């Protein structure tokens, strides 16, 4: 697989984000309602008909396939549909990544009903999804350097409660085309899941010596 | 954390599933549309207002908090809101798990735009989410035996293309309270991600000797 060289102008990015991000936020609230509602059959039928009408309106003009990844002039990746950070993807919490000067990345986010595995707790695989992404962001310097997950391991110290959480990741060391990253998810009492991953620079992105 | 002892009657399960599963399917189509639409500002504003009205209708009566896990009389777990298999959760593909007599579990599913990481490919963390769940299902015999992920490791052999996929998992061995499971995700050309996990029977669920 190869990343597109297509650029997106920063002003155009802001304009599209302002238009479509609130739509994704509305769909996120609908997802939560869909899981937790006790509406009766008539109400559910009415809701479905209305949702299908909105979907028909939105799909009148849409892109073919998926967005993939584009880049802004500063090298920052734009991933509209990413299931972790995509501001246009209602599946994404979304996680907003902050970068420290030393390369450490962190995020604070809230997970509710759509992310539940054991009762009242985050699905273990959701923690793996978020940590895979966060370690990948650390390893690829904010998606500016192509890096793919080679392996990732998660160790579950205890259950991760639904609610407010924090996650962080950093590069441990770089060894040729391999970048070793570590990170964790924590609640107010400390880490609940630890992760370590090896990320590989693909052959087409390696610098020639 | 402890699982509720609350049972759900099989007929009641079928009745509720028939009511709410189609709603989640409609929301899944809306999620895809939300990511890919090129609708203009007026259309997006109209879509948002309508979605917010539907959400208000559905949240007039809803459960407090989350569904957790309930059990049917045959011991089968019911996880309405699970992000991998929950038939009421629009975030879930959803994956439908099939069980072979020997304990092997498998599933076939299709992943589209909401699950994209690298262009045209499944987000590596989504593969980890699905494999964590599938190995957990194998280790816990279809959620009838409580088992929590201790560790899980995923090895990425190559990119996993969006589209039709298959995943499977099985128990490798059981050693006291630890169950070792393995599995993979595959496209038509074979495995793309391999996983191995250790699942732990919680103290409260261990049989006394």
C-alpha cells in the first residue's frame, strides 16, 4: 500500500472540518441513544424511516470509496474517517492527540456505552485499538513518517472503567527500520493497560544510503 | 468487576432484537454516509437537525447507564452494546460468531469506510479489537465462562484490505486459571494478522477444590 501524495490546503481543511465535524457529533449522540433507548415499536419505526431519509440525502453526493490519508502543507496527516481520531467518523470517540516536544503523545477522552465490554468497563479490544493508534502516532511523529505496526502487545493490569481516561505513548528506541514504542491507558487511579509495539518503516519510504 | 446474575428470557431477547437490530443497521448506513458525504452546508444543517430530533425521540425513555452483560437460560451471554458483536451497537460491524464443536470459533464479516486506517486498509487497532474479542470468545466458551484478557499480542504480516474478511480463534492450552488462545484475520489470500492471548479466570469465578 502507498500513501497518496495528494495535499489538502489548510484553509480547505478548516472549512470542511467546520461543516462536517458537527454532523459526526450528532451521529455520536444518536449511536448512544440507539444502544440505550427503550422506545416502543412505533417510535423505533419512525426513527428508522427518518434516519434512512437523512442517509439518502447525504449519499446523493458522496466520494467513491474511502478518504484514505491526505497531507497538509506542514506534513500533518488528515484522516477524516479514522476510527480513533477521525473527526468525521462517528465511531471514533474521537481521540485528540497532543504532542510534547520530546516526542511523547497524550490524549484525554471519555468512553461511554458504545465502547463497553465487561459491565461498566471498556472492551479490552477498544483499549488495544486506541493504544495501537497512539503508539503508531508516537512512532511516526504524528503521521508525518510512514510506519506500520509490526507487532503490538497489550498487558491488562485491571479493568478499565468507562468514563474519563488518559492515554500516552512515547518512542523507546529506534533500531534501523524498527521503531519501538510504549504507552498506557490510565484512569484516575493509574495505568490499567500497558502496551508495547514495534513499528516498521515500509521499504518504499526508507531513505537510500 | 462482577457480572450480573440477571437473566433474560429467550423469547424476550428475540422480541427486543427484532425491534432494535434494524435501528442499529440504519444507523450503520448513516455512519458510512456521514464519513463519505459531499453534501453542502444547508443539507448538512438539515441532516443534523433531523438527527438531533430522532435522538431526542429515542432518549425520552432509555436505560440508565449501560446494558452490561446478561445471560439467557442456556448460559449464552447477551451483550447488546458490545463494540464487536453488539447487534444494538452501530459501532459494531457487527461480527457474528460461529462455534465449532471442538471449541474453534470463526466469523466472516465486511469492513468498510468507518474502519479505515492506512488508505484502503483496515486500521491495525481494529484488527486487534476484533481478535481480542474472538480469542476471548474462544477462551471463555462463548462468554459462558468469565475470562478476562491478561495479555494479547498481534503480529501484522501485511496490510488487511477493507472488504470481506474472515477471522478465527481457538484454545491452544489451559494451565490452571490461564487459558492460552490463538487466532488470525485473513483475506482471500490468507492470514494478514496473527494473535495470541492469555486469558485469566477471575478469582470470584474460580472453582473451589
